[in-house]
């Protein structure tokens, strides 16, 4: 387990989290059903329901933590692969 943690680049994990959050903010929402919108990139992990907000703000959305972590992992892998391709091309 210790060897596995040494291989993880936490700088790239942080960058991946920021990219997922920014892409979610700037990517278009997808309408589902009658009163729902989905957000997230590359996979949709946030669902916002158009309800009466006077009740409770937190009851108006669903956050899927598993899909969010999967998005971070996908972006992390893309960063590592692109870094390796750039290093191979210029070395």
C-alpha cells in the first residue's frame, strides 16, 4: 500500500479535481425528465431538481460521489498519459 501511495502524484490529483469542478461549471446542463437538470463532465454526477426552494435547498439536488471520484480518476489518467506522450515526443 505504501508503494502505491508513493506512485500517486497528489499535485495531479488536485489539478484533476479543479478541472472536474470547472468543467462541470462551464459545460452545458442536460435536461432530464420534467423538472431536472444534470451537470458534470465527462460523466454527469450532479442532478438539480426544479422544486420549491422555500422548503430546503439541499433537497433540491443529488450529488453522486462515486461518479465524481470516477471523473477525477479519468482526468488524472488523461493528465498522466498526456505527460508521458509529451515526454516521449520531446526526449
